[in-house]
């Protein structure tokens, strides 16, 4: 048998194999179908585990906050990273303990009377609008509120309720602590799953993301502390009811850009008008002062060292994440958007560098 005849027989055997597609066109279409199947399957899987992925991302945000505190302490304390992380966690736990034990009794009393004051002020506002000619009925407002609450509850049933919220918080805390203790270990683990030629780019992108997240969270914490303290001092000086509770709510809601300020301002103004028109106007002035300083001083200083995100883009991301994942998505919309922007910028820089290198090689 000649070599050519043997080659023909081998080609015939390959062509008749049930696992091989002889036609190049059919082979190409089969490959396309396989790729699309993988893409669609990946999307379905991502949707199915989206809640878990969001919890993991929340843990990364928490880890970046702990990591930022440990890096800050490392400048003045010659301790190992483990001890620095423990100090940060103990300080945060001590603050929460003080908040629950020493300030908890007063705040709990104020929180118990807050719904009644808000309901009373809403009734006053509805009455004023009816006096101006608006046809608004109390039953319509209550029906709208009930529909909104039921709709949100349907979307957020996975994390709704006290038990679900506590479980989510514990998972975020536990995973975040592990990551904060040994971040390089998890970076290397993810890089190991990537092709060798992509690992250097991954480490650069991860470093940039970590730096941006630490700066973003540090700035957010500074804004929260400032808004909470300033609100408490200004409201307490004038004798506004529930000054401590309103200050804590304002500080916590400052973590959510745009929407958090509107909610905190609305609560502050409603409580203020419960003490009269003068007090209500004073709370409006306090709210404007807090937001003006935060918007023109704190946020620009943060944006210069992190990612400058367009307010409309942040608000759109918050609305989408809030509808899909409830309060957890609302809290994490801004950090997630910042990380996506960093990844896209790094990808664009890498592509520009590759194009430049190819151009220089061609010349």
C-alpha cells in the first residue's frame, strides 16, 4: 500500500467518524451554536446565583473597609496584619456596642414614636394639599403605600425579614473578615484560574480596584461621620425632637448617594414641622447646609482620588439594583458601578497599549 493510498484511507475513516463533522461550514455553525449555548447558560447561571454573587461582592466591600483601616493603622503601629485587622474589628464592635447599650434606650424610645409623628405630618400635608384644591384622599395614599410595600416585598423576599437580613449580614461579615486577613491568597487563587498571559493584567486591575474601593469607602465613611455629627449638633442646639435618631439615620443613609440624602432630608423636615413652622424651616436649612458641604467639599475631594461617577448614572444603577435586589442592591450599587468603570478603563488602557505596540512594530 502506498503512502498516498494510506492517507486517503485515513481521511475516509475520519470523514465517516460519528464524532467529526466533515463539512467546514457545518463545523463552524456547530462551534457558534456551542458558544451561544455557553453564553446563554452562563447568563442563566448568573441570574440563578445573583443573590449569592451580590453577598460575595458585599463581603469584598466590607473587606476593603477593614483593609483600609488596617493600612491606616500600619502607618503608626508596628504590628502584623492579623493584629491590625483585629484592632479594626474590635474598634467597630466597640462602637456598635456603645450604640446599642448607652444610646440604645434613648434611640429606641425615639424610634417608637417616629412612625406616629411621620403619620401625623403626612396627614397635615395631605390636608394642606386638599385645601389648595388637590383631590387627594387618605385611602388612596394608604393604598399606594400598601402596593409599594407589597411590590418591594415580592422582589426582596430573599433578603426580606429580620432573619434573612441578619443571615446576609453575618455572611458578608464572615467572608469579608477572611478576605481582609489574607487578600493576596484569594487574588492568587483567582489568577491561577486565568491563562498565564492574562495574570499580570489581572493583578494590575485588581490592585487598581482595591485602591479605588478603599478610597471610595474611606470617603463614604468620612461623609457618614460628618453628616451624622453635624446633623446631631445642629438639631440638638435648636431642640429638635429625636435629634440623635435623625443624626444616626442621616449618617447611615449617607452611604447611599442621592437617594439616601433625600430620604434623610424628608424625615428630618417632617419631624421638624411637628414642632412648628419655625423648627421646620430650621431643619430645612440644616439639611441644605449638610448637603451643600457634602456635595461641594467632601464628594469632590473623594472623586479626585477615586472614580468620578456621573450622578445620573449612579441614580439609574441604584434604581435598577434596588428593584432587583432590594436594600442590599441599593447599598452596593455605587461600589459595583465604580468597579465596573475601573475594569473598563483598565481594559481600554490595555487595548491602547497593544495597539500602540503593534503600530510601532509595523513601522
